[in-house]
C-alpha cells in the first residue's frame, strides 16, 4: 500500500505509543512524509483517471418505497387487496404478519423525453432531472432492520464496526482543502456519524447537526475550540513526535475556525439561490439549508459529504409502516425542491461533471401492507422493510444520464434482472473516484481489509 520506505521514520518508545496504535501512527507519519516531499495530501494516487473528484450522498433515512416512487408496478393496482403469489413470498418479515397487496396511493405517469414512469412524489426532480439521472432498480442485501441495513449501506458489513465509504475515500484520496475535514456529515441521525473503524481517527467524519432551535449551527462544530491557539503553541513547544497526531488534529481544528464559519454563512448566497433551495419556506427550509451547505463544502474541496434527511414532522422518517401516503408525501415535499436545486446549482457552477451525487435509502419497502396487532395497533396502509429489491439514483460524476439499470419482479419485491449488491455499488463508486476497489486496502489484525471485503464488481453499464 505505501510506496515510501518507512525506515527513516522516527523510532518511538514504548511509552510514547501508549494509548495509540503504532501501526496507525506509522501510517500517519508516512502520509505526512509523503505530503512534505510531494505536496500531495494522500499517498495513493488514483489508479486511473477519476471521473469524480468529490461525492455528495443524499440519505433518505428510513426506507423510501421504490414501488411508490421510481419502480412502477401497475400490477399492484390491478391486484390491490389480493394475496401475494407464493412464488415471491418473503422468507421472513421484520415486524408484522404479512398483509395483502396494496396499490400505490400516488399517481404514476411518464416524465421527460425518456418517458420513464415515476410517481408524483418528486415533481421538481422529475420535471428537471429525470432524463439526467442514472437509476439502479435492482439493489439488494439481506438486512431487514434499520441498524444493520444502514451499516451495510455505508460500510459494506451489517454488524462489525468498519470504516464507512467516506472514511475510505478520505484515507485513499485525502482532502483538497487542508483547512477543512475531508469527510463532513451533515445532520447525522441522533447527532452521530460513522466512526472510522480500524482506520486512524484523522479519517473520521466531522458531524454538523442542527441546533435545538432551527437550522444548522456552526457552534456545534466549533465547540471545544476555545483556547485552541494556546494549546497548539504548548504542544508545539514540547516538540515530541508522539504528539504528531494530536497536533495535526488540533491544527486542522484551528484552521477551520477561519474557514468554516464563512462557508456556513448562507447569507453570503444570493436571495435567488437561497430561494431556489426553499430556504425560508416552512417545509423546505431545513433540508434546503443542508443541501446548500453541501454544495458550499463540495465547492471548497471536501471529498465526501453526507446529507441526511433524518428529522420529520410527518411521522417516523421515511419509515411508513402506517400512514404511507401522508408520511411519504410530507417527506418528499420537504426534500424535492432542495434536491432539484442542488443538482441545478452544481450544473450551473460546472461542478456536476466531477461531483458524484447518490440518493436513496438503506432499503425499500414491501408491496403488501402490514398487519399490526396489540400495542402498535392495526394498519391497512403501511409497508414493511424490504432490502431484497430497491432503487437508488446517481447523477453527475461520470454516470450515464437517463439510464435505468436492472429490475425487480412484477410486484417490486425482489431484484430480478441485473442484480446489484451493495459491494457492487461500492466498487462502482470507488471506480468513478479513480480507485480500484481491490487495491484500496488497510492492514488490520493480520489481514488486508477493503470496503468491498472480498466481493464486488464494477457495474460498467452505469458509466458514461
């Protein structure tokens, strides 16, 4: 992995290694030496010309229903109220007894020049962008609860603590702005972000979450910076090698104080731009701020940004076990205009060609309703979790516009044609960023790990 000879690195005493991994420190010092001699932020040059330099992941937390958005299944309307055929019965359900088929409460029609069928959940995105999006309709995995599904989507494994995709990209490619973190997590669920796993902590994501009052708050990010300059001077005065990691982390935190507040000041944007994102409007203000901030960080050189829609006044996120129409309609109303604005803004600024945008959930939803008894009541208009076949879309970053890859069965339950695993998705994303997924590795506990584990193939059909 490392192209440098590390024999000349400082020899560290056993005492100095207390509380940190010697291998991790050696890796960091190697990277520092590489940066000092080459002026580059990473020891790993792209394996081939990258199509994307940065990535924004729009995460619709909870489970957007594919059969109510972009995976049109007219059979659900025709067979509303009937039992699912035995040929597609699920092996198990997460929460509730199986109910009968429910047709979508949303209106489907053909959009754009491609004439792709989609519901009216996302009218702004559909009107302006459906001909430029690259859809994957055959994603699948085996994790039916939110926690393991979210871990699978981000890290490639359901239960172990492993680095997430943003950690791997930062480790492999570094950041294009030495005064900002290379991985920023906007509005993470429960104010948490994925840890860096076995990668050194400098590759962790930096969370920015909304305040208790409204909007995204710089105070959350700068907490703990008081007296930073004095602390840095003290550490520098010690001139002790084992404090290299601490010094670098605190140097970054200090530099951020002069850069990040300006980026997070959305008042620097024109009124027309803020209005296009829906900022100031009751239903779109919060996510509009999130996505405008994502564009500003991307433009400033941040390598990987997640923007999570994880709070909602319309119910339990996108997790509509009941009240499907009200919940999905309300949530879509909150994100549709901001997403369309982000894509248009990136395109207008010449950023979309080399910015990969990914949008979707940790899984989809079942074509049948749930039957809840007892404490949770009874629902005739909700859908259960479905990781066996669901849809996500990509835009920009070297993806093929107006393309639809794969398909589910006639009921939208299982991926049936040109199936794409999460490992395949990760391999394709790394490929777009110029990385061979089999060569991006980190040695830990006696073996070389990678984001795609021992699986994954690049889905060539998705590439422009």
